[in-house]
C-alpha cells in the first residue's frame, strides 16, 4: 500500500468516525427531523465515497469484502440525485453497515509511525 492509498483509507475512517459521533444518542425520528444532522451525515458519506472512488481498482480487487461499488454508488446518489435521498435508508446504512466497514478499513491501515 502506498501513502496515497493509506491517506484515502484514513479519510474513509475519519468520515465514518464523524458520522458515528454525529448520530450518537440520536433516534431515527430525531435524525429525520434534523436537516442539519442529515446534511452533516450526507457530507461525510460523500467524503467516504469520494475517497473510495480514488482508491485504485487494483487495491479494490485485492480487498473484495469491502463493497467499494456500493460506497461509491451511495456517494453518487447523494451528490447527483439528492432529491431521491431517503432519510430512513441513509439511517439504515449508517446504523447497520458503517461499523463493520470501519472494522474492515481499520484492518487494512498500516500502523502509525512512532
């Protein structure tokens, strides 16, 4: 893994961590009513997807357990089909799928220099 790939992975980890902090102690109902929170989460999902898009396909092919296409696809929907984004679907993604993804990404990261 080169430093650019590691940087993109770190960006993905940071985006997920930010989302998890944003929604801590928040219910679906609260999330659905908060344009501010939805906007913040969607921005982090865009960052997550853009970082995934920048990771070379050769790297992605070595790590097929990560749903690269799904991550990038969600970013494209949020960015280009924003009128079709449904808070309930986003909520399901961020509460069910992000924690396992975070674990997968963290397992790929090189150790930080001492």
